[in-house]
């Protein structure tokens, strides 16, 4: 199977956001509500948010940290919505909110970071290739974490530019396409992935935050 990637602007099944009283809310509004929710989490629980962002993606520690953050800041849920998200999605939304609320200067400077050749992803076993883009949340999460980490390593500046775009805008879609060949070069052979832009953006934010945190630790160690 050839590597392939198609873009979708919808909100993935990994999360649900709906209005109270049965009102209709479009996909753009859902993403805006989720962004506001994440900003509230960072504003109300900065320490818990930072702890989540420094856990290993996909780990039990990540899940526990996400649950603690969500329970501790339940006031961030409004009567307009209900949420059911994978920890990786919560993490990504919080990462972008943390950048914009507390590390805006670093995010702006990151737009000048150099590119590097991505490490070509290995061809997964046939069964794993199907699982990566199927219904198994753990398999999907592992795939998204690896794919996003590769894109951040290859072109961190483009990730920073993406996080500076508005939700569901032409600029956001152009920023995704700005990864160019890296979108394919980071894709494991045998995997066909139709990404949700909002979900991919969140995982890219998470991966970029790990790079930021690593730099901060290196500076502190000197």
C-alpha cells in the first residue's frame, strides 16, 4: 500500500463537544470551545498543566495527569458542552494554550528554527499498519505521537507557524500543507492516514512543547 495523506477539517471521534439544550454547533465552533476550555485549564491550573505536558506521551502518567487536571478544573466546563477526549488530545490543546499564555516569545522565536531531514519511518508489520489508522485509540494515539514528533523534528518552525494561525482558516490549512514532502516522509510505509486538522494540530503542539521543555532542562542543567 502506498503512503497517502488527505486533509480533513473535522473534529475526530476521539473527542466530543456538544451544546446544551440540543442546539446545533458547527465544527469550527466546537474547536473554538475546546480551545477556550484548554486556555481555562492552563489559567486555572498552570502547575497541573505543566505536569501533564512533561509526561511521556501515551503513558499511564499522561492519563493520570490529564484526569487530575480535568477533575481539578471542572469549572472550565461550561453548560454549552460536554467532553470525552483521549489524554493525548487534551494534552495537545493544553500545550498550545500554554505556549500562548506563558511562552509566547519562545513560540515566536521558534518560527526561525532550522529544518532537518526527517528519519524515514520504518515500514510497520501489516497488522500494525491497519491498527494505526483504525478504531483502536491506543494504536491511533501511538501513531499520532510518532508522526507528530517526526514532523516537529523535521520542521519545528512550520509547527510554530501553524500554532499562530486561526482555527479553521485558510492560513491554518496552508500551514499544514507547508510541511510539504515531510507529510509523506514522516508517514510509516503501509499507512494511509486521513488526518483531522484539529487533532493533528494538537499533537504537533504537544510534540513541540516537549522540545521546548527539553531545551529548558538543558539550560537549567548548565
